[in-house]
C-alpha cells in the first residue's frame, strides 16, 4: 500500500545498477535511461503534460527525481488502483483530470531488471 516508498527504493536500485553498467563519463540521467531502454525493447512513449515522454524519461524525471528531490510524485501522476497483479501499463488520462496513471506492476519489473 505504500507505492511511493516502494517505487523510490526500486528506482534507487535501478540508478545504482545503471551506474555499474554505464560508469562515468555517463551522467546519472543518461545511465538510468540507457539501462531502462536496454532492458525494455518496445519503445514506449506516453503523453504527459502535453508532450510525449519515453518510459525511461517518465521513470527518471517524473518519478525518481520527484520522489528524491520533492518527497512525492507530482499531483498529475498517480498509481493505477485497479491494475491487475503484474500489469505493466502507463495510461495518459484525459479531461477533466489529465493524470498519468502508472500500474504498480512496474515495481516488480524494475527490481527484476536490477537482478538480471
């Protein structure tokens, strides 16, 4: 039930693994995004705040950075409460909320990538 804390830990694990796989001179963002894109082959982009963002950018900029630096997710990004167990989905919501919904199944997927 504590999705934000769980995701923060998973995203920190991804960042650490990404640093191991892509050491400097790669920057943190570049290493993180390269790591995710190397593990998830379908190139997925989703509309958020009027622009298309890749899956790895959503996880880095709008989840990892917000959780680390702001202590929570943006008000227009939420976890999908009705997701099936293991479901991997991102859904850009329309009017009136314009909320990006992320399924909690991504938590397990992120951890699996750090172990592989």
